[in-house]
């Protein structure tokens, strides 16, 4: 089944706070992350309008053109949502950095939806959108509740484009991505940026955060703990 | 109106669930607060959220009190929905006094399935109990989610039958998520929270501070939310003074479908079935008739 999903985003972002942080294993209290909606890790129930929007948005560029039209519509919806929710002066006060695609530009599944969305959202503004990151190798996308790569191996793959950094002094940074899952990618990007500038302000904006269904919550947390070697 | 602040920067415009629930609790502890007065406040300021009306320290204080009560009740997983943000369902705005904030436990995704409310008296007849169970089983077979209010009688049968039949169920409480009523349904409430979805708009702090006579008003208020959340309400059995009739009134007012079982019409002492039929309710003999209505 394909449909547009939600056709508008809420007019306000929601901050990750103590009521939701438990769903995002790598986030700490000091991390400033915001999202519009919630993506429900698949359990075959309702396929919420936000799930449908994300599903369309993440549609691979290699898919059929009918599906890609839904993707274009999702990009338009998300761009309009960003523009409506964030005041122009706030947009222009920051440097917007896409969290990089899991595929390299020469890969057939390379997807530039994130940067495309930012450009569309803030067209006509004096906005600083910078692709500061790339991965040194293509990886499988991290979806739903699965987490295939450790933060360390992810960090190894993550390369900062120093030319892009040096082009102009970055303003406070907003890392932008579609779904906040464990927070691993956000933390890896943050760490790389702090290696260059330990003091720069960094926040994350996401279309949706992945809400863990109650039943698998404890299971995943336990699995992550054993992986990370934490108590 | 009494807006405290509305800043434009990304950080302060963002909804913080813990802050908002604190502000909601604080608003409820103000003199004369009701769903009606709160809804009026937000209708006058359509872009406002609870914390726009409450001093930060006060929101913080009430938030702590509510979060402590939640923790003390042994609840580890819960969330809130705030009007104007996140996954607050637009259809709740069809209510006469839309809720500004609600608490939930469980899997919110269930609200994206087709939901039907099965409601009725707390003291059903043998026949009424049998009919409620049969309906719940049929709705489950047709992949509907059975929504009810966790009260004694028809509500309890609707929930338990839906679970036994392998289906989904949602409980819309007339108490805070930290409390169970009737007490004998505490285990059922826990099970629905663990495996399905429990929703409550009832403020935790206010509920804990006032007498039963004030708190019982939360029960009919939740019926408006239950109706708004579902695409239809089915009344199995109800007396002339039953709280179920509150939901009937709200369903029609919200443009939701209201079905009344034929058996209700056969009791000569009942006036309400005819009254609601005149206002647009649908009289149904059995599930096949109901199913035909849902297919259109």
C-alpha cells in the first residue's frame, strides 16, 4: 500500500526529554535533539501517517518512478514543515549539516534527500547548508530498531570535509536527519565536530524519532547494553 | 489572555513533554479549572501550549509531583501527547472541549488502526454480557481495535474478549494512569498498558488532591475523548441514566457513527434509544448489519 502519509508536519518541534530519551540509547541529558513526529518501529499494526511519510521519504532512488513521486511529495512536505516551524532568523543563525547518507555518491542507492530537503526548505534565505561529512565506505542503512554497527566502527567511517569546514566559520550547528533511532549517528557526527572545535554548539533536528514499542524495549536495551559492555 | 511567554527561537518554541505535563497539571490545580475552561483558553490562543500559561518554576514543581507519582505507581514507560505537536491525533479536535494534553502507556501506533468503541452499563444482564463479547470477537476478526473505558460490566467484557480473541484493545481511563478504577481491574489495566494502549487525560496531581465527588466528573469527560478517537461507538446495553449516554451524545455531535443494538429498543422503559435514533443513531440487529455499515 502506498499513500502520501501525513501531508503536513506539526507547527512545533518536540524536544527529546526525560519522557522519551530512553528510546535513544546513545543520547545523554545534555544532548539537544528535536523532532516533529514519531516513527513506530514496525510491528505490523497501524502504519501511522508519520510512518508512511518516512517510508516514502526513504524510498531508494533505484525504485520505480511511481514510488519516487511519493518520495518527492514527502520531500516537499518535510521542507514545508521545516520552513513553517523554524523562524527565518533561527534558520540563518545556524549552520545546517546533513547527517550523511549511508551510501557514497557513486553508489546507485546514494540518496541526497536530506540536503535536498534543507535547500528546498530554506530557499531564498541567507542560509548556511554544508555537507561537512561523508562516509569512507558505503554501509547498510540503519533502520527501525536494528543497529548493525557499533558507534566505534561508524566513527571510523565518518570523514569530515575540512575544505567545507574552512570555507567560512561555522555558526552553531544543527545536524539534520530523517529518523533519530539510537542516536549513534548524531553522536558520531558530534564527536567528529568536537575534534575540530570543542566549543561549538551542536543540536539535532529530525523528522521523527523512533518510538520503541513497549514489548521490545527491554529486549533491545538489554542487547545494546551487552554489546556496549555497559551494566 | 494570560500568556506568560512565547519566544520564537528553536529551543524555547519546542515542546518539552515533561515541562508540558507539569504545566498541564498546574493549570488543572488553578481555581475553577475544567476541560471546558482549558479548551477555551487554547481556543483563544490557537498556537499556545500549556507552558505558555504557566510560570516555569510552577510547571517544574507540578511536573516533578506528577513524575514522582508515576514512578511511585511503578510505571516505567509512558508518554504524553500535546495538542499542536508530535503525534497528537487531529481527530481529537472534533471534541467539544479538545484535550490539551493526554498521558498514555503502551503502543501509540494502535491509534492508527481502525478503532471502534464498545460501551454500555456497568451492570449488564446476562444477555448484554453475551452480546458485548460476541461483538468484540467479531470486531477483532475483522481487524478492528476494540476501545472502551475500563469500567465494570460491558467495558471489561469488551476489553477482555478482544484480548482473548487475539485482537487489540485500547482503554480510555476516567482516572489518571497512576490509578485503577474499579480496583479489581488493576491487573487488566496493567496488561493493556503492557501489550496495547492505555490513554488518560485525567490530571494526576489534581486527582490526588480532591475528593471522589470531584473526581467522578472525569469519567464522563473521558467519553468525549473515547468517541473522538474512534470512528464509531456501539452501545450494547444502558439504562436511562447511564454514563454511556454521554458518549452517545458526543459521538453524534462529533460526526461519529453511533450504533445502538436492537435489543435496547425492545425495553419499553428505555427512552434514550428512540431519542438518539431521531438524532442520527443507527439501529442494528446483529454484527452482519454492523459490518455492512463499516464497509461503506
